C-alpha cells in the first residue's frame, strides 16, 4: 500500500477525491478545500490506473509529512527531516535527481531556499548510504523530488509522472487564448450530472475543451460545440480530431445569444464564457450574459453549468428570468478565483 499525494485545481478537491476513490479503489486520507491536494492510500496493483484520472494534475508517492514553522531558522528543520526519509531507495550515485519546491503562505524563506536545503539534504543522505553523492540534473533528472510547504505543513514526495502534468492532454493542437484547464472542464461536467447517451452543449466552446472532455469519459454521449468565431470552431475541430471524438460532435458557427435558432433541446449546457478580464470588458460581458441567459431560458435543458467572475450578475439575471441556482463553488482559474454555478429551470 502506497500513500499518494495528488495535486488538483483548488476548489475541486472533493471531485478529485471521489474519482480517485472510485477508479483506484483508494482510501482517502484528506482532501482539504481550496488547498489543491488530495492524499490517498492506494494498493500497488492499482497504481497503473492513475493514468485514467481526469481531475488531477500530478501524482506523487508521499514519503513524509511534518509540521513546519514560518521562520527562516526552520529551514534547518526541513533539512533534518528530509535526511530521515527513505530517499536512498530511489536515488543512488548512478541516479540523477532534481528538487521541485513549492511554497504557499507567508514564510521568511522562499521556494528557492527550500529547494537548496532539500537538495543538500538528499546529497548528504545518499552519500552517507553509498559513499558517493548523486548527480544533480535540473533539466532531465531520473527522479524528481517534490518538496511542498503548504502554510504550516511540509510534504516530501516522489513524482510518478516526472515533469509532465496529467492535465496536459495531448489533443490540444489548437490553443484558445483564454482556454480552460481540462481538469476544470471535467469537474464542471461532473457538476452538470451528464450521463452516457446524453447530449452536452457548449455554446461558447472556443477550442472545444469542455465537449471533448465529456466525450473522452462518456462513450455513448454526443456533444454540440458552437462559437461565433469561425477560427475557434476550426481549432475545435482540429482538437476533436486529435482526441478521436470528432464523429460524435456537431459544430456550429453561431452567436450564443441566438442559439435557439440551431438547437431547441439539449440535456446539459456547460460553458466557460469570457470574463471581460483577459478578453473584452466587464460592461460588455454583463450585457452578453444577460442576453445569453434570456435566450438559454427558452431551451429545454436539464442543467446549465458555467464558470465566471460575474457570478453576482448571473444570480441577479437568473432570478429575474426564473432560473434557480442549485450549486455554486469557488475555484482557482489561473490567478483568478471565479465561481462555478449550476442553474436549472
């Protein structure tokens, strides 16, 4: 049995934990809200199934965790703790390594300080066991050691996937300028309650991430991908072909504010509309949301899920037109903290 630490998008830890438990038959140890970390116990014969997870960024073998203070003097505690861990089972004088450090919270030391101290500790530990120091390779190491200081907790682990993150899907040959992480797209689809054999629509689909993610974990579902920009639809088609789900998708170059002209009924509507921060401006975005929600209220659908920083405006419009909010949560999206909202008739 291994203790694994999974990283995910802050705000969807519960969704990641449910997926990890279901697909890996894992026992969840912790999934603290908005920390972006899920710790679980996984049997060795289930480790290969990590590749099936859609909601995680990274998976690591957790070697140890401990409390850590915020003062600079605590760097010595980090060094001493790492020297007690079984790292010599993974790193020898013939196995190169690198330390990747991350720090969240207020401390008198930086992530660079953590990486330096941790690297020295690994070298000292391996030298004490084998009589030689291990090689350091920051670009292409055999083993990556993750050292995370999350507020007052220290986690030391071994990366299972090297420098590659599981959220980087191979199908994104076209990159939309304001694209959504596939892990967030997956979480929104789970919140939508979409099931196999249903139809899911993204009326502002951009590069097609949301409908593509739906079809990658639902074998018999269908998807509608619509956007007013023909360039994005061309890109979405390229991504759908790369993901091998093109034949189960319909594409429209159409304004979402008039989507009823091409679609009358759909099971789930899931979208990542513009925020007016990276692209556009907030005043125009609020007008877009108002027109879109009025239009979408005319359609026959089971649930609409959207992610937006304009959640107050969406709630006000929804109340006026008879849509009710049935779910909401804060998530991290880049350096923003928007809300995912679920609406029903």
